[in-house]
């Protein structure tokens, strides 16, 4: 598909959720020429002054099939991460984790009042606070589990979601809006989970949305998945957004894994607390996210990303 043809399958970001990026960033994200960008605008890509809508540009790149765009290259990198450790997705893994947050007032920040990120599986060992910045270091262990879903109602709901919905990068302000997801038929991890969560709860199946992060190569990405009680009494995981991405970028094995199994490359977040930074200078709508880097602590036998 050409980029102009791909534009026809991108569901545009609703006007009230738009966030803007400059032209140089749009060109870099799509890895296209200025001429191609003009053709896209002529075909309907939103432009405001010299700015472009961030999520529309990212979804265009993701779906373009060009192999060059930034979103595609990130997915290819993620596919390599999934193959790392010999594609072992369940063994117990130990990681070093670094988290940090930066104050919008930067070095003018008058406060040393920061709260360590609420990650229940992380043991924070060090806190370093400088003007305008806080950093935490610690360790975390993550393990997965192979499982198959028994309840046929869950399989039906899962298949229905994967057939009817597609993955789109989605503004954080839009993902929780289920009515919008039902209408648009696209969403990110949280948006897709919320639709499936509703479907499973409607069937009387105990299900929860688990927020957290996924290790996609160094930097952690915010992620969400579902945990439900299967008919055999076991607690199992459903990861619809990764299953949809697996169809495009990963393997059929990983898509199947997303249906019941849990992976050793995720870190849970405390679902009772906000994902945003708690700090006196961060007020109102100016929300800031914690950022994290994860480094596997490898034993001698384990193969790394570069070795796979
Ligand atoms: Zn501050």
C-alpha cells in the first residue's frame, strides 16, 4: 500500500484529543519525502499550520507496510526482544530497573518532594534527588506462565474482539473512553482491554484490567492486559493489543501465547495508584509519566538480544 492508500484505513484522532508534532517529526516518523507528505495532506491528513496530528502520523506509519517508518522499526525491534533469551517467555528473570521523573520547572524546581513509582514487584534500593529530577534504582523479578484458556465463552469473546477491532496508537485521554472505542473499532492496549473486560464481566467471568509496563528493549512502555479466572479455577492473562500486533509484526506462536499465558517481560503497576508522577510542581492537566529503563541481569548460560 502507498501511504495515501494507508491513510484510508487510519481512523483519525477525534479533534478534541489531537496533539501536534512539527513537520520535521512527521517526516522522521514516516521516513517519507516532503512531496509524499503534501500528497497525504491533499488526501486528507490533518495539518494545522505546519503541524501534524501525532497519533494519525504514528498509525499511518504503523500500517504503511513500508518497513521504514519509526513505528514499524520499533515493532521489528520488539519482535527481536521477543526472540531474545532463546524466545523463553516464562522463566523467572531478574532485571535492574531505573526509574526517573523530571519536573516541568527543571532546575528552578524548589521542591525535593517526590514519590517513588508504585510498582509492587520492584524493590527500590536507591533514590537520588537533584534540582528538578528524581531517580530511583532497584531490582525486579518477572516470570511468566504457559496456559491455555478452557472457557469457550472467553475464546468466543476473544475471537470476536480480534476480528472486529484493530490496534491503533491512541491518546491517553481517549483510551479509557469505551463508547469511543466501540464506535471507532480501534484502540491501544487499554482501550482494547476495556472492551474485552466489559464483554467478560457481562458473561459473569471475574476479570480485572492490570496496568503495567512491557519491556520492549531498554525503555519500558506503558501496557495493560486482562487477568481472569478461567473455568478450571486458574488465573490467566489475555493480551489483546499484543495479539493484534503479533498478526502484523510478531509470530503466530506469540499471538497464541497472548491468549492465556503471561510473559516474563512485564512489570505490574499498582492499579490503585495513578501512573503519573506525584510532585508539587505537577498540577492540573500537566500530567507527567514516570520513565523506566530495564536491564536484564544475565547468567552465563542465558543468551541476550544480540546473540539471538
Ligand atoms: Zn518541581
